[in-house]
């Protein structure tokens, strides 16, 4: 993905009061419409933008669910993940992340820890499919 395009899309959406369609964004930023759609869907999945249906079109707008700091951290995390070139690098980062979470989870009550175990079991099942 083009570095900085997510930020350009967010900046453009901040300037529009009513949001914008993928076609409007592509024209304004001089990018291919399908590129805009791809970015918007990834950004929607990560919580940076949202949309509402207007007839047959999707009207995208910046989400208010994330603060600017949260959005910036999310973008940094995505860039870190993209920079991982080897499986071993990914495993090391994943192991460190899990270890940090486990330290916190250990302090929870048993019933809450069990909920995390359910999520991890579901993740294991999905990886084995």
C-alpha cells in the first residue's frame, strides 16, 4: 500500500462535511477508484473510516470512534506489521505481545481469564483449518 495514502484519505474526509464516495475520493486525490475502494475497506476494517449506504453508493467519512492518537498508533502498528519480512521476526513480535498480555491477564479473576482462553482456543482452531 502506498505510504501516506491513508493519511491523505483521512485528511480529505475531514474536509468534507457529508463524507465522500470512493469515486469522489479517487478524483480528488488523483488515484484509481479501485485503489480508493481497497484502501477504504481496509481502513473501515481497522476503524479509521466508516460508511453509510446512500442509494447504491457508500458514503465514507472519518470515524469518531478513535481519537487521533489511537488512529496514529493503529497506523504505526500496521506499518510495523508490514515491515516484518521473515516469519521468525513475526514470531518474535507475536511472542512478546502475547507475553505482555499474559502478565496482565494473570491478574484477572478466573472467569475473565477463561474468556481469554476461549478466544485463544478459537484462534488455534482457525489456524488449524
